[in-house]
């Protein structure tokens, strides 16, 4: 384990280790919004096949709220990426930085695609209250949205966590225990079967852990300076 850390870690001299508070705030906003949205979607649309009329009757408005929260979560995540990249500065490795940025953008794109498909089906029912989308169309749209979320978005989230943890060890912007917990999280997101919808929540939970750590460290550093 120590040898692996020595091989990865190469913090350049005079490189500040602090991560701006903006990254933590953006990460927390993303995590909270994603957990709320995924929780509502998971409860409203179980794994078993359900009729659209049943879903709309019981969870129509709440599900609409969850879907409209996703774009704000995506914007917060993009802000999180931007602040982290700006903090890395000259210490940024081009290879891992490309994987970091590319996987983050693909995650947001897949997330937005899943939301767009689900919103289109739900919106068509609200626009025509007396009519329901045919069962074939509803099932197809549900499978497309499910694939975008649980196959593409979750896998890209795993790659993003991996690349973030490698960069964190190289630059020293995060402690090793968070980085290695991220490796475990990324491996789970990549390898666990995609049929388990709750697995998508692992990514915002890890992001929340990172953001909370940043805020705690910043508060401690301010307390030391004042004393």
C-alpha cells in the first residue's frame, strides 16, 4: 500500500494543498440534490414493472419535482469539477486530467439524457390528462432512461472517482484514506450489476464525504489562525 502511494504521489514543491470552499459547497449541493432526486425516483418507480397510470396517480407531482432538481445538481457538479481543476493548476497531470474531465462531462450528459427521456414521457401525460402513453412506448422510454442512468452515468461516475483519487494522491489535495475509499467506491460503481438502482447513490455519498472533509479542514485551519 505504501509503495503504491509513493508511486502515485508526486506533489510538486510550493503547491498549496488547500481546496477552495466553493468546491465543497458545490459538492454538497450536488450530493443533496442527487440523493433527493434518486430517492424519489427509486420509490416512485420500483424495479418491478408498473403501469404508467399507477405511477402518475401516486407520484406524478413528486416525480416531476425530482426530475426538475437534476439539472441543478448537474450544474453544481460542473462547478465542483471546475473549482477542483482550477485548484490543481500546474500540478495537473494531462492524462488523468483528461479522464477526470471527460468522465465528469459524460456523467452529466448521461444524467441529463436519462432525465430528458423520463420528463418527456411524464410531460406527455400531463399535457394530455385523458390519454396515457401506450405501454410499449412507456416501457421503451423507461428502459432507455434506466440504461442512461444505471449503465452509462454510473460507470462514468466510477471512472471519475478513480481519476479524482489518483490526482488527489499525486497532488496531496486529499488525504490517502479518502482516496482509497474512493478507489473502493469507484470499483463498486464499475463492477456491481447495474440492475440495483440504489448503487447510483454511492457516488453522491462519496462526493458528500469529500465536501464535508474540505469544510471541516477549512474550519479547523481558520480556528488555528485566529488562536
